[in-house]
C-alpha cells in the first residue's frame, strides 16, 4: 500500500474529517435504518480517533431516490453503537457546520449533513477538479487532516472521495486499510489453488472479473453460477429457453454472450458450469440437465447433482472468492444452491466475499466467523478484483506523495 494510514499520522488534539460509507437500507416511511452493518464496520476507526475532534462526512442514497434523506437517523444509530453522544449538524460547510466544529473538543464526534445534499458531490470529476469545488475547499479549511474510510465508494471519483485527498493530507482509515489488504491478498499471497465463484445478476461485472483473473493467472478455476451461467450457456450454443433468454435481454446483457464465448475459447478447461439446473414447472421445483430444460420454464437455481459437484470442487480450493448467489435464494424452494455453496466455501483456508446480497446471506446463515473477509463494498470490491486501481486508492497515494 503506497498510501498513509492512521499509524503514520498524529491525530491527538487534531480536527479530523472522516469520510465514511453509512449508506444503508432505509424504510422511507419511517426513516428507520434496516441494516447497520456499515456503521459497525467503521466503529474501530472512530474509536481510534478518540483523542481528536472527529467530523464525519457521509451520504445516504442520491437525489431522486425515495431513501435520499437527512442523516438524523444515522446520527442516532451511530450514537447508540458508539455509546457516546454524536452531534448531528443540519449543514455541510456553512456557518452552522463551522461553528459546531470550532466549538468542539477532542473526543467529540460531529456528523455533518448528507454530503450529497451538495450538488457538487453528485458530479463525477477528476480529483484535481474536485479539489477546487466549494465543497472541498470549505471542508478542508475546517480540519487539519482527512481520514478516508469509505471503501464502498472507492470506485467513484467525486469531491469528498478523490478531491479532498488532493486538497489536504489524507490517510486511510482502519476499514479501508483492511479492505485493501485482504483483497490484495487474493492476488499476492492467497493459498493455492484459487477458485472464484461468480454469480448473481451483474453479468458485466462478473465477466470483467473472470477475464482478468483467468488472464493473469490469479484464478486456477472460475465457477459460474446464477444469471451469469445463463450467458455462458448461450455462448456454448445451449438453448436455455425463452424465460431465461428474456431475463438476459431485459437486463441488457445480450452483448455479454460474445465476451463469454471469448473466455470459453481461451479458458474452457478452467471454467466450471452447472450441468443440472432447477426450474419452476407448474409452480413447483423440477430439476433437469441444462440440455433438456422444458419450454417456458425459467432457471431459478442449480440442480442437486451440480450442487454436489461444485461443492466437491470447492473442497479442493485453498482460496475462494465468492460473489453473487446461485439462484433466487429469496424463495426457499430455490435457495439450496446458494446456501450449500456458501457452506462449502466456508471451509476453505482463505475465503473472501464480495459484499452485497451474498454477504447478507452469509450473515443470515451464521457463517460470518468462518469467512476470512466480507467486503463492505459490492461495486468497489468487484472493480478492485478486475485489476483496476480504484480512484480513491489512487487519490490516497497522490495525497501521501504530495503532503507527507
């Protein structure tokens, strides 16, 4: 890691801007936070700054969404988790925010208003341009140091993500440091063999990851499940019937079939696809070979025989990277593939989950202690695994070189 961390700076008595990712599922009718996992992940960083004035920067949703709201509920939840008062300020960089920061004391925690209430924060721009925004210039003037801990936003280039590091000394928080360290291990020192399990509905992301880890030798095997598998079936010339074809078309992934064809042409010996699937036929679960799926029956899960085959494959792996479910796990009739694969993956020496729905299911099954790392950033994690340098990481590196 070519950026600074909390170990590299003195924070005692300082005023610290702390960029976190508290963006959480919310019930719009009651403004109730439904899942506080992201809050919990940031607590160690806030506690590590106990001798500083901590000014928390966070966002919730984006303009136009039903859950785009103030951070009042976030302040209450953070206060409960920290076990200490949190001052919520209905302002971002105006006189109220400045006064609250100026009158605070070491050990105080202040949560400013949703940074996406500032129109500038909703723009994607180069870091050097972000550093010139009113938002960044005003915020930077209020503090001595910035700590970036929002891995979940690290794939974006917006003012408080990449602009602040260009405007002032910025180091990584404990969560950011952990995410980069654990995900980097997949490429550098993960126990062999390494198996990626790519599923869910984000076909383009999975295709990018598969292409990268197969080309650079990171993955010894790639197991393809979920909707991603349907694209590969089409690439192999298998007729998966209209319901599943229509789903791919409606999701806008018709163009991914050719990419899957190219991956199969180069790496077919390292790709594992389920040969048996579960469909909904006359309202019930039925299992068929992928080559004999009945007309008008949507594929909703792996078949039992393939669940066993892939579970055995995972038992051979030293490292497993999980991303995306095997089917419509929300329906108990089609949850077996997802649940059994997650149980099988939990026994590997080193297992990483790419966040999102998969991480939620792992917690639901009580498997979290058996996983080496559950990422807090779905999109950021995926982009990291494609081999790209995330904008926030590049900005942290630039900040350390510039201000250290």
